[in-house]
C-alpha cells in the first residue's frame, strides 16, 4: 500500500506541474494513512515510503488549494 501511495504522489506531482490535475493527491494521502495503519498493526516495512507520500500528497493538496483560492480572488492568472 505504501508503494501505491507513493505512485499516486508521483502522478499528483506530475499533474501539478504539467496539467493542473492534482486530485490524485487525495488518493496518495488516503493510501499513505492506510499504509501506516497496516505497518503499525503488522509490523511491516515501508514506513518511510508511506511518510514520504503523505508529505508530498499534503504539500500538493495545499499548493492546489492555495492556487485555487488565489484564482478565485483574481490574484493568480
């Protein structure tokens, strides 16, 4: 699940820079939280991947929200 989360985060970053398609950041965050939950209960590996994808997913989501708010206010064209 951590690998799925990281893949979603990478696609969200590419979408952010090349097409404005950032909705996969939501899936990266969700899958990252599920991965951390599974790692905590089973004691598996991949904690760093899950945390990295959570960080990237939240960052992309915050930037997308900021750009959306600035567009609505007319500050970003």
